[in-house]
């Protein structure tokens, strides 16, 4: 009985760890620079998703400062970021909360250069001279999970963001660019699988079995010991 109870407790604890979880993927493609061909496996930046203590999915988008540099002005700035959700998943766009204290932001959706259509996004306006080389936002809806938003669109992309304000760089069109859209392929997140929470039915079953075991030990334990 003790062994079964310990297994149930371990299962529930494991479920809690799984539900927290995190996922990270590299921003691997640019509409102006193509695939990154730098040394050491460098990339354009990263997208990191975590579930905070508040139960909300938090997103951190970081530009690679060694590749995108700004010698003057506002510096490297994210002013757009878009993502999709899985089939059958939807939430109020007003639940997207930008954690930055600079500029003003609005929700958006639409087609992003070379990256297809996206259902959810944020666009920054009146950013001024404050650099946003790292962007933080969260979805204030506890029903949305990591697995819900790690979803590829019809073009095969999970995320796309717009970075601007870096020093002019030669692009694939034979010109120079100071801004670019960057994207994450839908399969990139598989390198760090998204944890899946235990189904609610399994939690209830575990709790019920645990209660039955405790009750049986309390009321039948001593009598069972005295039987021949």
C-alpha cells in the first residue's frame, strides 16, 4: 500500500513539473538576410516561452546583439511580434499584455513578409528612443498553455517578429537593410519539447485512489494484522 501511495504522489508531483515547463527556439530565418551562415551555430535571436507563478504563458524575444548592432540612436528595437495557436484554441487578444514600460502597443493580426498569416500579434508605436532589443509579454489567460501557442501556420512558421534600428547591413537583394522580419520554423520548438500537463481525469483518479488507500489503512490495518 505504501508503495502505491508513493507512486501516486510521485505521479502528481511529476505532473506539476510538466505543467510549468519551458520551450526555447532560435530565430533562424530573415526576409532580408536569409538563413544565418555565421560561425559557431549563431542565430538571429531566440524565442523563450515559460509558465510563470501566475499561471500565464510568458514570452521573451531576444535579438542577437553580436549580429545586430546599433552605433547610435534608439538602438536595436522589436516593434512587432506575431504567433499562432493550435486548432480549436482561441482567446481574447486583449489578454496579450506587453511588459515593457516604453511606448504604446496594440494587438494585430495578418500576413507577415514571407512568413504567412498569423492570428495574434502586437505592434509597438511611439517607442521613442528606448531600446527594446529584448521584448517581454505574456498572455493573461490561464487556460492557454505552452502547447497551445507553439503552433505552425500554413507556411510552417510558429513566430515572426520585426527588428529595426541596427546599423546598415548588406542583404540578399544586393542592397542594405536596417530592419528585418525574423521567424521561427514550426519544427524548431521540437528540439526542446513542450511539456504536456496530465489530464484532469488522471489527477482525479490519483486523488481518489490515494484517499481509498488511506481510508483502508486506517480502518482495516490493525484488524488485518490480528487475523491468523
